């Protein structure tokens, strides 16, 4: 058994995620400590991620700690992990997924339909912006950055009538009571990897990859591999309004839904669905690439 140092962001949710992995590894006899860090993504709060470098801003400092040997593994929200990791790094495992859906949080309104005309809704995600605009073109959708607690505080201060957050983060922090409604994934299609945790290591750390293997959840690993393949094939970054969500059907069939929107609001929202029998991650990724190709043929750029 080994000593393992986890590099983690210092937000309450990131620490919960790191402590969750710490507990799972300690159950298997490892000695595990945390190395808390502040990333560029945590520091830049006045601009949208799509304008300042994307989701990689949340992982670069953690990767540097792995590269320099100050930490052994990094725990990420999978939807924050760039589709292509830098040379020398690998995603060692994907854990069992929490609720992948989006949630509406509002002090006064129980559903999206109940929001008054012109209500202000906060979100930092271009994906959520285009999906919300399709559902309620009258809403005023305003940027919302910061960690989960900061976003809830801004809502409670009256800056927004409602905000849209990942249900998983609220549930993990015991804030499920803040959720007024969870969106049906067919209506508000989740982001690739939403609700899942991924563990990143240096690719040359075969010892760690072996130690982490028991934490992997096979079905969710394959489902998220399909979702991430859509984003990778589309050049996916947070500057592109793109959604991808895979669900298991009976008989080993994996169904993936994907959607692409135009952030300028010029082109219509495109949705596609593909399904195949999947028994490996490579087959899951092939299914994701098929969905991306269907989006492109429908006019996605």
C-alpha cells in the first residue's frame, strides 16, 4: 500500500470530491493526504470561461503539481476536464456518477415555466444559455461565475430570479433542498461527463493506475467516454454550446443524445440521437464520433 497525495482545488465542492476519493482509497489501505490549490479558473471571476481560456484553467495548476511530484493524483469534475489531456497525463479512472441533470434553483419560482416574463436567470454555461433560450426566449440570461456557494449567495442577494446548476454538486454538498426542479435530460441535455468524477495521473505512474482501477465504474466510464468523444470530435471547448448525454438501454445498448447550438443565436438548435451495442470504451467512443458526425451533417460547425 502506498502514500498518495491528492491535488485539489479549495472550493467546498472540490474538497468534498477529493475527500470522497481519499476515503475510498483509505478503505483500501492507502495513506492519503490532500494538497489544496487555487487555480486560474478560481481567480478569474469577472469574465466567462469561454473568453479566458476554457475549462483547462481549472486543471493546469493541478497538473503542474503532478508533473513536479508534489502530488500523485488530481480529482476533477469530469465535465471540467479538457477532452485532450497534455502529453504525459492520463485519466486513470471515472467513478460512479452522481445525478447528471441540471437543476433550477430559485427562492420564489418552482419551475422554469413559473418564471415571469423577462426574469433574470444566471448561468456560466453557453450550453445552458442556448437550451434555456430555446425553452424560454423571453428570459434574460446573465453570466454567473464563482464556486457553488458564491453562486447561491448571488441568487440569495437578489441578483437573479433563478440560477441553473448541476444537480450533482448540490447533492454532494447536502444542498438538495435548494433544488426546485431537476430538468428532464431530454429537455435540458447535460454536458459531457456531468455528474462524474475523473482522476488524472501522470501516464508513467503504472503503480497509481493499478491502485485506482478498483474505483472505476465500468458502465459510467463507457457512457462518459461516448459523451467526451462527441466533444472531442467537435473540437469541444466551453466556447462551443455543446451537450452530450449517454444512457444505457436494455441488452447492452448505449443511446447517446447530442445537441449543438449557435451562441450568436443565428442558427437553430440541432439535436441528434444514436444508439449501438457497446461492450468497450473504444466502441463507446466510436458511437460518440457517429453522433458528432450526425451533428456536422445537420449543419453544426
